C-alpha cells in the first residue's frame, strides 16, 4: 500500500455537496433506476446527528465517510457508518483507514457504546476492510424489510 501524501481529512461543509453527490453516484453505480439515486440524498448528510469527513487532495474531494450519531442509553450513544467511499485511483493508499479513524475519534468524543457498519454480503473487499480496521462480525442482526426492492 502506497500512502497518499498530501491528503487532508477534514469535516465536509455544504459547499462540498456537488462533489459528494458525484462520489455518491459512483458508489451506487448500477442503481440508477432506484429513486434514491436521483434524490438529493447528500443534503441529508448535513442534518443533525450526522457528520461527513472528506479526504481532500488539494481542493478536490477524493473520498468521504458519512457517520450518524444517535443518543441512546443514559446519555451514551450509538454511531453508524452509513457510507464510505474512496475514488478508484485513491484506493489502497490508507485513505479509508484514515477516514474510519477520524469517524471513530469523532464518535469517541460523544461517548458511544458501539459503532455499527453494514455492508452487502457480496462486498467481499468491504468486509475484509472493516475486519482489518477492527470491526467484528455480528451474527445477531434482525431486520424487517419495508422495501419493494427484491430481497436476496
């Protein structure tokens, strides 16, 4: 892994919406027919309880992580990594690890109990990555789908 020299990890602002939208659409390439793809989903990144950190090379954003904090039990919280994406040419340079570290640092300051991330079963590289940065696999996850999308 070659380290990305000069990449800064910073908190995103609403001025970053256009580039974040481009990256978001790259992340969900192949899902163009889904309603969320055409929505202004990135605007939700800046709502209360959310934080977006970006990886900047000069003035250009080349990756991001979207973290949501929920206050939970006795003023402790739960953190959720909703999205993590690094543009193709910037992968395997430690940027994802730096973004996750920044997100965890942010969540530690909020005294979270646990940080949760989900990924699809077919995303082998993502699962390998999250294990490598310290996440554990849980086998006790229940869900009720309200989606009209065909479940696998």
